[in-house]
C-alpha cells in the first residue's frame, strides 16, 4: 500500500512496514519502481494481515457495540 500522509494513518497501519507514504506522485513512482518485488510483497502481506486481524467490518461493529454498551451502562471509556 502506498498512501499519502494523513493524521491517524499510523494508528491503522505501521508506516514503513505495512504502508508506504509518498508525498508526491513522483515519490510514489520511485517507491513502486525502486523497491524489490519481495519487499513490496512483504509490505502488502503485512498490511493484509493487519487489516484482516483488526480492521474488518466485524471488528468495527464489535467496537461500536462495546462503546454503546459502555454508554448504556453509564461507564464511557
């Protein structure tokens, strides 16, 4: 994954190992063209593991449900 920088990106994916950051289109091209295939695949595989392990719709629904339950119980986090 190549992304632009945005606040909170590093809360979702580890920059450098799960996502690569480019500030310009030329920088994105340099990343894609200059990185060996095995390294690109390793970054993609790491991102896939992270997303499937923590960022699916099911994870988000469970997180929302936990927050709602805390609010209903009068104990917001």
